[in-house]
């Protein structure tokens, strides 16, 4: 099960690497297909301007913890 979690984390990392944030990541939007976790419902996903980095958004939120816009 550990590699499935890592694959899921890599999916999120890949989105963030492309400057895309999901904005609605919650349990109902995490799908399981053949035992593999997948990210679903990208309807609220947003591609950020190249001048704004995801690290900056996470670092500057007022609660001091990671969240998606």
C-alpha cells in the first residue's frame, strides 16, 4: 500500500510542477481504480500565472499550513 500512496503524492506533485492547483481536493475526489489512488474532478483546477509559484502561495497563507486556492 505504501507505493500506492507515493504514486498519489507524485500525481499531486506533477500537477503542482505544471503550476496547476486542484482547489477541491477532498475524499470524494480521490478515486480508486484497480487498487490505485487517482485524482478526480479537476473542474475547479486552476493553472497559475508563471509569475506566481505554488510554494509562494503555500508559504503566504494566513494559517501557516498548506491549502489549495
